[in-house]
């Protein structure tokens, strides 16, 4: 489970082989030791950074990694293994464990986010006695959005700028490929103000326009949905690691948009 992971057909002779036993009869409990190591090593390193974006990106990376682990009997591997991480963090009650719960509540979706919030609230007063920066986890807000398109309409570079309450800025950059059906094939976070990012697209070879945040968010989430529905989509490793945070940031503000039809 480093930061910087098949089901096998049962043999006819399986009845003669002792079946593995799991702690408490729960197969997912085998992940508890790995979760403890992750919190003790990577969690401690992320906590020492004092950066809410580092905490959010770390959890997004973990969820992306969990989602690629096929688990028999589990419809959502990220939610199943992430739930074990939440349980371990709730029991440990260390500063890095509390940071993990805050980031999980901010980045994860659906039931896993609710479980993380419930676990955090169960800690009582210790959960409020944390460094101020940890309370900014999940507090970044979008400030502007831009789209850079090539002259032939083959690809869009979509940028959304975010700012934390303390003024720290960063930018999401998502590549939407219309030649491949409008999939989102790459996504990354640039730890730089939007002005610096826009400079990357300064030139006659790109059509650079500012757009509404909700419209851009809708465009990105529609591309994300297309990627999810595309078998063997050629996505990057950064996309997998960033997807959870991207969805958490843009999903709630996305407007309904009409995506252009794929080019012939």
C-alpha cells in the first residue's frame, strides 16, 4: 500500500485443502494490518507536511489503488477496504488517524464518506484538538474555470482553480479527448496559481476561454462518466490516483451539459 496493488477458479480438489481462517470470521480483516502500517508510515509523513491538499491527495491515491483490487463478494472494493481503514483509524485515535478520517470524509463518496464522518464525530473532544491546518481539509472552493481547445476540436484542457481559506491556491487540470469518444484520459493537480497554469496554454495553437465553474464541472464529470463506461480506456496513472478527489470537488457543483459528439 505504498504512496510514491484475480479471482481464481476453485480446484476440484479444494475440499481436501483446509480453508483459510480470518480474524473474527471477516475476510476483509486481513487488510487491518496493512491499514495500520499505512497510517503509521505514510499517514505520519503526510501529517508532518501540514498541508491539507497533501492529505486529500493521499486519500484519493489510496481509494484509486483500492478500486483496482478485485474482491470476490464486494461490489465496491474501494468502499470495502476504505471501510477497514476507517475502522482502524477510529480505533487508533492518533493525530494522523484523525487526519485520515477528515480526508476520507472529504474525498470519498457515498457510504464511505458518511462512515468516516461518523467515526470522526465518535472521537469527541480529541477530534477538535488538532492543528488548525487539518480543519481546512475539504474546505477548498473553486474560484474560476477555463478551457483550452486545440484548433481541430480533438482535445480540451480543462482547468479549475481552487483556494483554501488561508489563501493557498492550486489547480485541477483535466484532459478530455474527443477523438476517443469524449473520455477524460488524464487528470492532475498543479500546486500553482491559475495564472501560472494558464501561461502553459499561451499561444495561437490553443483557443483559451473562461467558462462558468458549474458548466466546466459538468463537462468534466460527463467525461469521467464516459471514461468509466469505456472498456480499456487509455487513462494515466495520475487519473486513477486523482479521480476520487476530482469527483469530490466537481461532482457537487456540476451542471447538466451537452457534450459534443465524438469526431468521425
